[in-house]
């Protein structure tokens, strides 16, 4: 099975559910997305992801929107 390459699917906005530690968001940024949104249901995991991704927003001025909540809402 061929490896999935996110860079082949870059659009204006990357959206995911289940932020976890922020690896998906970081991968989207590395692939070339300039705007990233993600939602995480667990407060501790949300805070960890926010901490991990702050550097991208602070240093590179990218638009990163992290939301604490349930994607069903």
C-alpha cells in the first residue's frame, strides 16, 4: 500500500477532529496548509496540543484554531 502524502491534498484549510497532541496539525503545517482547525474533547489533551502548537502560531504567524469540545456539537 502506498504511503499517504498529505502534501498532495493541500487546500486553503485543514480541518480535523481529535487533535490529540497536535501531530496531525503539525503534519498539515509541514505539508503546506496555512490555516489549520482542530477540535479535541479532552481538556488535558487540548491543553497539551495548544502548548505543542503555539510555536507555529507565534513564530510563523499561521492561523491555528484549536477548539475544546465535541465535534458532534
